[in-house]
């Protein structure tokens, strides 16, 4: 029987006492390097966390949140947890929309259409670099199996590479989606006036998705929102998906339901669905209990075990 990933409470406490913040656990090596140079000259980097094993390795990409416009690579702790589970954890860049948060080599915001295809191409490039590396430390040391974890906006990106391309190019072998936006033209989400999240604030769904798709927030083009939505790429051959959200998620809780319904409608059955009680969003519940797990485990453990199960199939 395959050993499952387990972060014990003792290990977490000892690690917190022994290590400075964001430092890899003992035996895990961190390497930062370019994984792609995009047509506009932007150098995309990733922080690789290499497991203590010699390989060959499977790779899990970690796609950051930030409403498509802000954010930094990571969270590093998520990539480190993947390395502890035996994967290469790779926290990746993608080009940003906000001028105050441009990547160092990014010449301009991707406000000019088409922004969303640019970002999708960045995620696809990361999958390709993980599957077909051309330099050390991954060259000759990977299996070609690539998983993706996406939180919030990164969840939409992760779904994109789980549903498009093929396993001979940029399709991920499996994806874990944490509180992602998937169906941008869903009018219930766009019109949500619920007080959501732990701070009980209005959903930011309309603002985030309309800016990303370059349409009016007050009178959005549903065609542009539809074309930017990863959910419409989902067909019966979509890669296995582990989808998680909370009942008061600030990106509107029905997005996870929309994706489950889409999977069912196209005959895709290889998914896990968990809408957990609570108000936390995306990576904020990474170390929290995965509700309903028996025996008990955290979301981090459940996601790692989901990937281990997929590798074993």
C-alpha cells in the first residue's frame, strides 16, 4: 500500500520552532530560476522546492492568488508541503495587470487585450517547463507527471490547464482548485450582494472578473466574460479535479457548484467536491481541517494525498 503524506502536529510545531519563516524543511532544496521568457520579454520565474529523494520526480505547480492583477509567487509553504510529500513543489510567476505589481522584467501591464490569453499562456508555459525541462535541476530528473494547485484567481488558471491541451503538451495530470472563479458570466455571481468571507464584505467577483476580461463593471459584456471562463473548456476528458471552497467564500460560494454541475453535465466523474463550512478563502484554509475527512486530516494533507492517488493510477 502506498504511504500517504502526513504532516503531524508535532512536526509542524517543531518546524516552526527550529526554522525561520519560509525556510525549507531539512532535506528540501530551494532553487529560483527562469522557466520561460514570454514574447514581450518578460522572464517568468519559479521557486523550486526539491524533495529529499533522488528522483525521478513528479512536479506540482503552485499558482498564486491576487485577482489576476496582484500577487507574488507562492505561497511558499504550499510548495514546501508538496516537496515534503515527495513532489517537486514549484511556485510560479505569471504576468500581472496592475502597474504597481509588475514583475521585474515585465514591460507593461496586461491591461491591453488580450490579457487573459497572456496569463493562460504563462500557466501553460509552466506546465511545459515542468514536463519537458531543459536545464538543471529538473532536466533528466522528472517523470512528466504534472499537477497544479490554484488558489482564488490561480484556481481559474489551474482549471484552464486541467481542461485544455493534451498530456503531451500543457494539460496537467491533475488539479486542486481552492476557491477559484470558473464561470465569469454567471449572473448570480456577478449580481451577488451577499456579505461573504470572514470580514462579511461584499463579493469582489464582479470587479475581479470584469477587469480581467476588459469589460465594463457596471454593464459587462457577457460574451467577453464567457470567452475568458475556464469552465467552458471542461469536457468529459478533463483531468481529475479536487475542488474545495467554503460556504461563505468571498468569491461567491456557488462557483464551486457551477463547476460540479458542469462536470456532471459533460459526463466527467473523476472529481472530488467539498464545500466546507466556514468563511476562509483559498490558501487561507490550507492548514485547516479538511471537513468530513476520516481519519482527520488538513486540507494540505488531503490535497497531497489526492495527487499521490492520481500518480498511483
